[in-house]
């Protein structure tokens, strides 16, 4: 296991972060405990969750993942060995069971944190993240900015309120560091600028999608990571399993997330399927599995602090962790770029 700086926080984190959003939906508590135990035994002590999880989000499983992790802490008494990350859900997530779908970060951070801490059975969170922007902007696959009527003063005022609410919790000791998620270059830079102006803590990380099928982070955000000390926590590195190869040629394994939940269509368009097949053939040509190539590619990017991997079985988790022992040579990297040039970012 290698370790990288979490932005400019001064903290070193494992190159792999355990994603847990399947806990409480596709994974039972005993299965989740097996993953948590194996992760910790293998140096993977960085765990990521969210108040919204399990996924897909629904009232019946709201907070289930945090509850399972909290039960693990209660049973094992090893909270101090874990670098724990969670998130507050933003507004407009497609449901009304979290603050009626109308979260205002400045107003609701204290309330949301109260709930997370209770479920997690801890008195602090190491990295507390905004799950997605409070404002209307392009995220979750949107590329074009379509909010021409937005008022800059309103957005900036809301962002200042957010920073002040987070700072209050930092000063109370309930949050150690803060991070963004699904954020844009403008939003990231504006938050950094406002934090400096207000004299409060800055965001040290951003959790955005990044994979062979979605390299949009490289446009703008990677430069911010380099010069502003905001590390990427790359999520969906295997594109909901498409970059394991298990959906090749139209296959739909019985218990796979994409098979179980029809809402997950981000990686199933014809362009993505074409690119996935090209990447699979390239991996085979070089004696690699598609999983190994996909994860090793992300590991080798300078702007990545940690890659978030989630699994629905212990065997999958083991395979994913082992992929980080691989370093791709120039021939493989050249092949990846050739495919990317022909079909760039088919699943943003």
C-alpha cells in the first residue's frame, strides 16, 4: 500500500479508499463487517460514506451505511485507526426524504452532522464533504452550464455561509478536515478564494468521478489539484463495473448493480460500450485484466490522492486492492491514449 498527501492538509492517506455505499442494500451487515475487517488488516484505513447511503437512495435505507459502520466501531473499538469520511446530501437529489429535498448547507450542516455522528457512533469525522453543490450547476454527467439566470451575489453568499458553518464544526472538534464532491473548477476556486478572505479552513479534497470512460477531471480540475493543494478522491474508477469487463457483449450478471437497478445508465451508451471493448482488448494484449488496467491508470495520475473502490463481495475487494501493485508501462499508456483520442469521455 502506498500513501499520498490529502491535498495540503498535512495528512497522508492510503492510495485506496474503501467505498461503502453498497452496505445496507447489496451488502448485509456481516458482509460489510468482513470488508471493513479485511480493509483494515491490509492497510486500507481510509473509509468513505455519506448520510444518503445506501445507494440507490430511498427512505428505507437512508443512513443505513453509516449505521453499519457505527455498529462496527461499537463492536471493534478501533475508531482511532480509521480515517473516516462522510458527506452531507445537497438539495435536489431526486427525493424528498432528506430535509424534503431542500438542503441549505449553511443552515443544515449542524443538523446533518448530528445525525451522521449518532449513526456512526463517533464524536468526530476526519473528512466531511459536500456531496454535490448546493447551487444549480453541471454535475452528475452534465457538461454544459445552463444556469444563465443565476445571481453571483446569491451563490457567493451561500458559499460563505457554508464555509462559516463548517468552520464552526471544526472549532467544536466534530470535523477535522473538509472536502468537496461533484464540484466544478469555478466552484472549487471560489470556495478557496472565500476561505482565504474569511480566514477559515479550506477544502483539501474533491471527490469527483474519474475513470478511463470519464477523464473530464483532467480539464481544469487537475491543474487546481496541482497548484492549489486540493487532492482528487476518484470515485467510480470502474464505471459501475463496466471496466471490469463483466458487462461485455451485453452480459448482465444477476446481482450486479446495473442489473438490479435500472436507473444506472451512465456507462451503458454505445460510445461507452465501444470504448470499454477497446480497453478490454488492450488489457488482454498486454496480459492484464481490464480491472487491473483501469485501476492502475488512475493510480499513476499525479493529482489523485486516493481512489475509492467499492465491492459487493470480498473477492472483488481483494482483486481491486491487488490491482494497485501494477504499474502500467509506456506501451499500455500509449494504447490508452489512442483509444481516448478516438472516443474521449464517453460517460461524463
